[in-house]
């Protein structure tokens, strides 16, 4: 053993992502920035590419491996749908919308609610997202 250890090896992205998601808006940005600039991101980890793209951030141009690029594309798709759903929710809160516009927005919301879990399942399969439900080991 050389004694050299990668800092990125100690980072647990799923745990960090969970902590970032539950943090308040002020510390979420700082925590996200620190996480995305950590050694794992510099090592072109697909998990970090996924997280950066999901948040709408640029990914490293030096990272061209297929797993990195694929993870970034999946993250970008999920992030785009999440932001679109938030935008639709905000628009639907406006009670002055015409009925046809409300109908169209609700229809798009239904489509996103159908597609998003399928994309998230792909991300979980590739270990880019933590499991949806953590099994109870006591049983």
C-alpha cells in the first residue's frame, strides 16, 4: 500500500446529496458547491457528473468517458423535468389562468410525474441516486 489515498474515496455522494437536499436554502448552495468541487468531481466520477448536470451546472470538459457523459445526460434530463414541474406548480397557483392553459399544464404535470420516476429508477440502477426506500434490516 502506497499510503496515498484519494480524498474522493472517502466521500459518500448519496449521503451528501441527501444532506444537501434537506439543508436550508442558504447552506444548500454552499454545501453543493463544496461537494461538486471535491476530489470525486475532479476525478470525473459519473456520480458527480450526474449531480452537477441535475443542478444545471457545467461538467468538466476533460471528462469524456462514456459513463461520465451518460451520467451527465441522465442528470440533465432529471433536473430539467424537476425544474419544469416546479415551474408548472408555480403557474398553476395563479388562479387567473385560462381553463385551457390550466388543462395543458396539468396534462404536462401528469406526463412529468409518469416519466420522472422512470428516469430516477435508471439513475438508481446505475447507483447515481440512493435507493428510494432503505430496507429495514431488523426484519
